[in-house]
């Protein structure tokens, strides 16, 4: 994948969570093969396991051993990869699962508190660790609400880092965030309407102060995007930047009575919900008790009811429908891609030193049973050509597998 890409000259972002440590270590090994030192690497791993339990579902282990892996990665990078962003705390998936804007804001920051507490408990400085944090939010349909949400997020996070963790570094108090337009808002009906939806959502992220933005392609409700659809998504950002004046000033809606009042309201409601999570023992305990999952499920159900009843208008879906479905070009996957990858994996396993691989797996198992940082033995196992699947299975045997449940 990174053949002939000089890793000392690029920044790489990986949306990876449960196996985040393994993917980072593989990246480090690729860099080593290029003669690039770990200290030169720049990039981000999402590494936000808590939102997997409450929103996306791509978890493997129970929350507490998963948090161990997360904080082990923090400590490993603090020592070896000083320019790596070790976590991107994600509200995007929480919103995609059906949460409200307030829930997205509150549960994301509550998760951030849990990660910061774990990092501090592991001996990391909040001023240093906090400066490497980033966030990932959803840009949803309601333009003004989204702008206010982003503004409230920055206020709340500065307060949290200052008052809870004693951070004095302005960079540790700042909330750096990436925004992506809402995938769940895209409709299969009249798909070209999604071009307008994405443009409005992206503009809310611009007005709300996002450091970077991903604009979805209009055909993603139907398939992976075509090249044409992806180009339109890119041009949307370029139009906002160069023609609409989106980058001319910071906080362009600041001072508006409506925006300031809405920001205050969202901030207060989110603070109350964070305090509720605190009362339950923090984000990890709230996940284990099923509180967060239940709150999101109820919000998603209410949203669905509003759409079905017509109370919430979705253009082209429950109002302004068209009798005949619009036909558009769709991306077609290569049916042989999976077969080729399976063959490559089998070849690696057949050609590796089996004795060295077995010894490396045994060392990972030993480390999992103790309290040492797991990343050095995992790195050695990957260098011995153990696969991600083999190492996840080894850890699953030691840590167990999480079974989702809800509180009554």
C-alpha cells in the first residue's frame, strides 16, 4: 500500500480502533524498512474504542482491557513517536448511530475525559498528552445547531482540560477537530439532492471552525462512490473555500444573538449529561452499565418515528417524492479482490519462520497476562510476520470477548 511513498514526507490518518496498536506498529515497521525513524513519523490513529461499544460495534475485547491497549499506545508513542496523534475522539459515529447533537457532544467529551484520566494515571502529562489529542465530529442537517455544537465543544473542552486536569498549555486546552458530513443523512431516493445536503453540512463545519473536513459523495447511500461523485464532493470544499469566502474569517457567526443563545443552550445541556455520566462512574462504567447505548437507542427511535410520521421532513423521502426512481451510475467492486488478499495472506504464513512466529505469539500471551506495555511484544510478533487476525485471537483468548448488554 505504501510502496514508493516516503513516510517521512507524508502524514497518514487511519480510521482504526480495536486493532489500532497493530496497525500503528505495522506502519512503523514499514517505515523502518524505508530507513525512516519512528521519530520522523506523523499521523493519527483513531484509537477511540469507547465509541465502538456505544455506536459502531467494531469491538473485540471488554472495555477495560481495551482501555489498557489504548493507554499502552499512548505511552508507546510518547516514547517513540512524538509527532503521532494517538487518538481521535469520535462523535461522528455516535451521531450516525442516531444520537442527538447534545448526546454527540456530551458522550464524545465524556469519552475524552476517560482517555485523559487513563493517560494521567499512566504517568503522562496532561499538558503534553492533551496537545496531541484531536476530535472527530459529525456535520449534520441543521445548519445553525451544528455551528453552535462545534462552538460549545471548544468551550467545554477548554474548561475540562483546565479545571479537571490542570492543563495550562493552551494547545492542550484547544479542541482540534475534523468534521465529516453526515453519512446517515444521505438518501437513496433522489440521490443528487445529497449534493446540496453535503454542501450545507460542510458550510456548518466551516462556520463552526473545523480544522479539516471530509465531504461525502452523493451516491454513498447506494454504493461506494464513483470517481465523478468523489470529484463533486472535493469541488464542494473548493467552492466553499475559494468562492464562498468560507476561509476569510474565524467564527463568522459569533456575536449573533441566535447563535450565542443556541451555543449556551447546547453547552449547558451537554454539561448536564456529562455530569450524569460522572455520577455513574465515568464513561467506561456508563458503557458497562449500558446507559449510553440506551440513550442513543431511544434518540434513534424517536428520530425514526418523526421521519415515518412526516413530522421531520426529509426531501424526496417523505415529501416531494417522485414516482420513478432516478437511475445513476454506480461503482462496481472487483469480485476477485478478496480472493487475491486471502492468497497473499496464506503465502506470508507459509513462508515465515514458524518457530519464531510461535515464540512471538507466546510472548504476547505472557505480556497480556501481566501488566507490561503490550506494544513491544506485539511489534516483535508482527516483525515475525504474525497476522493481525492471529494476534487479535491471542488477545481475545486472554481478555475475553465483549457481549453487548443494556441496563434495565
